[in-house]
């Protein structure tokens, strides 16, 4: 028997209540994000513009065959696209993340803006080619927008293949990455000597080493930047646990600590896109809200740093 409430089905009524409850829970910035276009920054080499908040898949999308986990991640991925998302960054280093991401991409809607990025992370030319072909099959993309050399591994060999593939139209952009501070000196050398379209490294409000050399070189050399670990793997939230957001955060349309940390990162003139990772829908919506509204200027950025240091 089909139950009704005031002339509508019970299922429709419950879905409406859930949608209203979600809207009530959304922050002012998340609601603002529904009325404004996302902030976009240009890839220096081409002028193509990307939303400043993307999505990483390290750890979070390594769900294997766990159907319950995949179901939750499908909602996360749909929320990403529903809130203006485009850039998804993965790697064969991330366990099953490429496969899970690819399987879920086949099921989501509103994914036309997808900017698919992954990495080559192996030794040798032929192994690199096989790995990249396998990544394309797993993620279900005909052509990657961006292929990156992961953690500088065998970069001389892999870069030759990437340059060839780019010239042949098999990939659109090439890049190189690191998430380890110990590799910064070598990365800096490569940024000065090689013609990468993208470079990816760690940067956040507590770890600002990249401001000294890497970000200035990227700007000088016309390289787009992806920023990993913008939350310092969650450590930033521990630093502000129990602390209230400062009132003046409203000056750049910020009403959560996640937005505070992300807006600091993407407001740097040389940053193109931050790629936080999450496996929770409400965290995804909160993260995506950082890509809307105003960004802090230089004076506010200094104030943000000093405020965090005072806590």
C-alpha cells in the first residue's frame, strides 16, 4: 500500500524533509556557493580556467570492493560536481583509488567539467607506458587532462614519454609532483630547467616553505600549481579544536575552519588549485564553499597567519 502525506507519497515527503534539513545545516558560505559562479584561475600556458578547489583521492577513495564505502563515496563525488567541481587528482600509488574513482565517475551526473589528472609512478619506459594505459582504463577516460610524474620517480625517462604523448595529443598537460619537503631542492631545479605545465607540492597556512622558492618559480616560469595537503593531513584542525573562527573571517566569505585554511591557500597569486581529500559529504560541501565568494587579500592573509600563531 502506498502511504501519502497531504497528497504526496511518503518517500517524496521524506526526501523533501531531508533536503530541507541539509539546507538548514549548510553554512552561509555553502548557501552563497549555490548563487555564485566558482572562482576560477587560469592555467598560465593556455589561459584555460579551473575552479580553485579540486578533489584529491589519496586514502579516501581507496575503498576496494567495499560497496557501503563506495556508496558513500558516490555521494561525495556527486556533491563535488554539484558544487562546481572539476579537478580530480589520483595516482596508481593510491591503492584502488583510480579504479574506485573511475567506477563512480560512470554513475555520477553533471560531470561534464571533469578535469582528470593522475600520475605515473614507476621505473622504466615500458612500465610507465603500461601504467598510464592501465590508469586510463581504470578511470574510464579516453585522454587525461594532466599526467604527472609522481614524487619525481624516474623523471628523466617518464618525461620523455610524457612529452611525446603530449605532442601526439594523448594527454593535454604534463606535470611533476612531490609531497615530501626533502624533494623541494630537486623539484626547484627541475622547475627551472624543464617545461612543465603543472607542478604539485604541499603548502598550507602552517607549512609555508613553498612561498620561499617554489611558488615564485612557478609564477616566473608560467606553471600552474596543484596544492596537496592543504589541511596538513588534518593536523590544522587539531590546532584549532575548540577555537572559534574570528569574526573578521566574514570579510572573505568564510564561516568554517576548512574554508579558512583553503582560502588562505588558493588566495596566493601563484596557486591554481587546492586538492583536499575527503570521504564525507558535508566535508565536501564545506570544502567546495571555499571556492566561492571573496578571497583574502595580502593584508588579510598576514592577519590569518598571525591569528593562527596566537592560538
